[in-house]
C-alpha cells in the first residue's frame, strides 16, 4: 500500500507531545514509544497479548490517552511501547476520528459511512 505518516499530539496527566506516527493499517491499537508515554505520565491498566507478523506472541501493557489529529481530540487506547518501539497509529484510533487510508493517494481521508435499510 505504501508508507503513510501522520503528525498528531498525544496528552497524558503530565503533559503533551507532538509525534510523527507511521499509520499502520495492520495494527489495531496505536503504539506510543517508551520515552513518550513515560514523559506523559501514563500508567498501564491492563496487559494484552498480540501476535507479530511471524506469529510470535508478545504481551504488552496498555493504557489510554488523548490524541489530537487535524484539530479534533479523542480518547484512545494505546500500547505502551518498549525502548525500541516507534510511534504507530492504529486502525482503532483512525476509526475514532472517522478516517481511513486511501491506498492510491497515501493520504488519510474521511470514512464513508453506509447505513443499511431494515
């Protein structure tokens, strides 16, 4: 599909930080780098099990934070990254903002909502 990056700000109890996120349509959750979530004062409230692309299971701590994208702010679940992890913007966060990735333009665009008639 191509590589898509998005600038966004994340906020927690101890502050706010702007980050460049790799938009990862293969990831459900947004991942914050270790240095960022520590600086923001986020605390883990649960642990979830994930599978890497090669099938390896890993456990990662989760929290929640505010994220601001295109002048809109939402509350979103986040994976608390480890020291080697980079910022990823996952599909759950994109959906909270009503956004999808256009594979042709490599840009985020509004999601088209289709309502089914009953």
